[in-house]
C-alpha cells in the first residue's frame, strides 16, 4: 500500500510538471474560426502556449456573440476586437483596455459594382450600401459623416442596408456596394464568378479613415493584479510567435485553422487566400500598439459630425504594461 501511494504521488508530480498546473486563459474571438485568427491557432498547435505554461481555450465568435459582453461577464480573460467597438464600449462604462495590437493595418473595404457608375466616394450619394453592424459599423459611419453623406437615406445621403455576414446583397444586386475585408468577403465575391475588373474598391486605409482592427483587450481592473499581467504577457508573447510562424509557414497555419473548424464550413482554398492576406496585415508587428495609429483611430471616430462614435478622447484605453513585460521575457 505504501509503495502504491509513493507511485501515485510521483505520478501526480510528473503530471504537474507537464502542464497539469498550467495557467488557464480563455480567449474570445471576434468571429468564427477562420484564418483571421490563424496566429492563435498556430500558437496552440505548435505548443507555444503550453511551453509558456498556459492552457489556452480559444472560443469562436459569431453574430450573436458580443466579445465585450463575454469579457465583462467573466466568460473570457482576453478578447479580439476592433478598436472602434472597444472605445464605444469604454465610453459607455465598460473598462475594456487594449493590451496588444497584432494587426498593424486595416483590411476593411467597400466593394462596389462598377456598373452602378460609382467611381469615387462622391458617387456614393443616393446609393444603397451594405453595412455590417454589431460594432463593425463605426468606421463606416465616421467615413460617411466626413463625406457629409447622411445615413438616413434619400437622394442626398446613402441608403444603409443592414448586411449579413455574406456577399449576397452585391451578387443579387440588392446593394450597390457592400462591406468586405481584404482577406475574406472580397475574395468570396471573386469566387462567386465576379471579375475584379467589374468591381470598384475603396480601402478605408486609402480614404484616410482606417481604424485599428483585431487588437487584444481585457479589463483594466484585472491588470491591477501583477500575476494577471504576467499571464497576459506570456499569452501575448506566445501568440505573436504564432503569428510569426503563420507568415513563415502559411500552409501549416491553414491546417491549424481547418483542424479547429468544428462547423466544417471553411475550405482549404479560401483559408489559404485568407492566410496570405491576413499575413500582410500583421507583418512587422510584435504586438506593441502604435500609439500614433491609435490616436488616428480616435480622431477618425471623433470626426463623426452630429452623431460621432465617441464624444471625447478616451483616457486609459490602452496600455503597454503587457507588451513591455512580454518583451522582457
């Protein structure tokens, strides 16, 4: 009996040394499993989280999942979200704060059918535009405000069609333009048989209204705990290693995404295209937030005319305490 207890104790000790006591981290994604989040899936598949002493659960998002609500309710430790949505939530009282910024550039676009006669932003007047909501509408609303185009419809404004997360309104000619991302919906349009030369594309980056996308956010109240800061630093460092690997080996990144696609709805061809395009947005990032880019995001949102996304410059909406700690590891 004594021998059995000694063996059991040794087994328990061994289990602890191989990750039984790993720190649990729950990551809530902004959207469903796809290559937009390849770096996190790669970090998990390659064991980068495990090597950092973390047990990371990656939770897919969806149309009925609000990352900030999940975070506020304690269902996640960290979330992926766009800065406009996070800042809007912060102004409403949620203590959400940016701790890292894997995406350096914006992939948001407005894609239009050339046959509608749209050649410049001025031609959007009187047109029907597909717009994503659920927090994704903020960059669009700021852009329209700067163009002095009311979003209430009519000949002097734009008619807003609440767009689902598909490209049907453009294909079925229910809208003159729709919201797309460089890495996803734009290629869905092409895959549906529409030729690139039959489209007119306005990148938010080119229009000077790009806002930061796909940052990592947590609650600033949790950052008061030094242990939590250390955990987040480990998480960010391992995640950025995952993004670096996704750029070095896109094929493995696609594999990692597909292996986590419980719905089975993603295709290898589309995810391969998506990884290639997303890698362009993360290239050169070590996770550190570019404060100048954050300030530009704030300025864009404040320039919302009579109905701005935010009404004042935020205080404490981002911090480098985590990325500095990660850099020192």
